[in-house]
DNA sequence: CAATGAAGTAACCAGATGGTGCATTAGCGG
DNA sequence: CCGCTAATGCACCATCTGGTTACTTCATTG
C-alpha cells in the first residue's frame, strides 16, 4: 500500500514527538510554572491547540515529559551490561555512566528538580516509572552481591543508599554548578574541572564499596 | 511614657523582616516563577505596595531572600568551632551539621535550586555571598590540613571537592526525597530512613578522608 | 468519489499577575 | 503644636497566559 515512509503532511506521531521535545526543553529551562505553553507550541512548530489535543493540559504534558525522561535514563542504564565486567570495573563504569548521562542530558536534572518542587505528584501514579525503576535497583543490587561473593566488595552495603550516593555526587555538582562556581570562586564547568570531579567521584565510591580500594 | 518596647504601629524594619520571611516561604514552595507577589504580601500581613517600596521588584526580592539564606547557613557553620575538636570528630560534626541544617531548613535547598535554574544570576554580583563563602571554604581547608598534619587524614584531598561531596550526599537525598521514594519504593522521609542516611553519609566521608576509617 | 473523522489553524477570552499612581497617616525633629 | 518625611493602603492597569471555540484541510476508506 502507501509508500513506506512517505513524508506525510499530517503526522500525528511526529507532531506529538515534536511537542514532547519542545516541552522538555522549555520545562527544563524554566521549570513548570515558568514554562510557557505558547513557547512550547512555537518551538514544536505546532499549533497550541495540538498540545491540548494530545496532552490535555500543561500539567499532563509535564508528566509525559517527565516519564519519558525517566524511561530514557533507565533504558540507557540497562544497556550497560555490567554483568560482563568484574565487579570493580562494573562499579566504576556505573559511576562514569551516571556522570556522563547527567552531563549530556542536563535537562534530566532540571526536570527532576521541578518534579520534586511539586512533591513528585506527577509521578505518584505513574506505572511506567515503577517498572523501569525496579529493574534499575535490581541491577545495582546484583552487582553488589556479586562483588561481595568475589570478595572485593564490603558486605552489608545497602544498594539503595549506594545508588543514591552515586547519583548524588554527580547530580549535586551539576545542578549547583552556577551557585557553586560563585561560592567556591572556581569555574566548576570548565572541562578540566569536570574531569577532576569525575575522578574524585570514582575514588569516593570505590573507597566506600571496595575492601581494598 | 510608653513601655520601652511599645508596639509601634509603623515599623519599617519589622515590616521588611516580615516580607522577607514570607517571601522565603513562598519562593521555597513555588519557585521564582511560581511564587505570587500577592501571596507574599498576604502572608507578611503587609500591603503589596510595601514589597515594591522596600525591594524594588520580584527579582530583587528573590535576591534578598537568597542572600539571607546563604548568610544564615554560613553563620551557623562558623559557630561550629571545629578547631576545638580532633580532626576526625570535627569532620563527623561537619557532616552531621550539614545534614541537620538541610533537614531543619528545607527552604534553603529549594531556594538554591531555584537560583541555579536561573543560572545563579541573582548571586553573580552579590558581595555578601563572596565574603561568607570564603570563610567557609577556609574552615574546611584548615580542618583538612590539621588532619593531615596529625596523620589521620590522607594528604592531597581538595577541600572544594570534599565540601561539595559533603553537601551533595545530604542535599541530593533531601531534594529528591519525593521522586526517590517512588523510584526506590521506600519512604525516604521516615525518621528511621533519615537516621540511616546520616550514618551512611558519615561512613562515606570518613572512608574518603581518613587513613584508617 | 463522497463522506467521515482526525489533523491542524486562527482568533479569542476570562482571570491572573506584576507592578503603579496617588492619597493618607503616623511619628519625629524643631 | 507644626510641618515634613517616610510608612501605609486602596484602587487600578497593562499585559500575559492557560485554555477554548469555531472553523478549515487533508487522507483514508466503503
């Protein structure tokens, strides 16, 4: 039948996608309250009416953006295949990945901050989040167990606390890089500064987890 | 004559103070864009006109709130008198303090997040911040040096990185406690959970800094 | 090919929101 | 007790903003 990928003049999926991307940018830049629906429509090269047609209202659009952001990071994490690596290298790879993901996807951080400003009410009843999150926690738990079994990791470490710490030491540095650069009178965004921070973080985590760092 | 502390009907300082407190609450709860000037006026039991009279505009008011928040935490830190303690205990005390300050002053975290969403433009030319920050960095730097001299801390640790890490492992947990509770399917705000996190953080920092944790 | 429903558009609206003009009044110095 | 300055209050405005109404255009299919 129709040409497989004929450039349709009307394409619901494409429009929806453009709106979602545009919304991600706008929400990340200005927060939920600061984001402007008109601006999203413009950036998406769509009519504002389409936003309400596909997503209902501003809040629901934000929720859709947020869910997509979580699915994206969790999907990327699953592709790490940490099982194929010795525990210590796997752990280092996870710290590296987390840092680099935040660095390459700065909007993720801002979106999560906005979600938390609103006490995560946009995720509270999201089934998608539940599913992808569970796989993620399991992954790190498995890695810890394996490391303990092989005698390289300390036993008794709570995988949730470790997860939080790995995220924290990267996330905090990056969200607060603007105030941080002022407080510490040092450009925290310079490439060398970023490299230095990653090394420090790897060191921190290895010292926390490994028996002989 | 009137009693020494006669409640004046007109009191510029008091009104200014009420506006500042009210603004802190409102900005912390809703962010810069989400905060409502009328709501601030109501909460301060002041007329909206007064806000513009004393602070100029919404942005300048936000800046005033932010500066006060920074001065407050830095002042509290200076009162710790870490010099009077052995390095190891001093470090633990600092980690404890940071955690508890965030817990007791949750608005600090949200305000800093808002400031960073706006790339810290509200602090960029603030002289106050510069002064209080410098004293703070010096304090931790001094502690590290002393610990190294006494042979209990590893040498070569960057005080800025350490500062950031101490803040990060508490701050991240607390800002993201809402999404975190969903992702990890565990109530991160329960008192036991908070205690557990503090212990984990102390452990993390001591392992990072001390020669024999 | 007509009809049908979905995709898309433009103009519009009501309420909210940051910000002001101006009159009023308290309190202090003289 | 007077007059001046700074504190306060009210009413008001211009604009913005999320959301909607009413309409057109396209693509598919019976």
